[in-house]
C-alpha cells in the first residue's frame, strides 16, 4: 500500500513545517489527488488516521480534494472527452492528460502560540 508511504512522507514534511515555524500543531492539511494518480483517496485518509497517532499531527484534519481527469488535444489544445476516445474531434491529434494525474500538497494550517 503506497498510500501509507505517501502519508509517512507527508507527516514528516508537515512536522518539519511545525518545528520551523515554532507552531504548536497543524490544524488542517489539504491535498489534491487526481483520479488517475494511482492513489486511492479513501486509503490515503485511512493511512493518515493510523500513521498520525504518535506524531505532532495526532489532532490534525486531512482534507482530500479529488481532481477529475482532463484531457486536451496536443495539436489544437481543445478539451477532449475521454468517453469518446483520446483523439481530437477537431484535428485528429492524440490527447494528453492535463489534469487528474497529480498528487499535490496544497496547504497546511498551522496553530501558532499566542504571545
């Protein structure tokens, strides 16, 4: 399950941010997961619940945004409906994936101590 190793890397990165900003915790982490990224959003969330227990993120919320796959013509840059095939109706060129294959660490909301 590579979702677990992704989560371990995410936790390590966020813990670095917590320490470098002298924060007391992270309130929320937001990530985007493309439908063709090879990562299951549910498994990612489950792995986070397990892995965060003995970390600085034990109370952190994980928000996972799903990104739909989007294809575009390599020749004329028109959007291509993958349900009809991956060839442009306009010019016949093959389509390429322009969205939905990514995993992006969007943001982290840190809790800073009040002075």
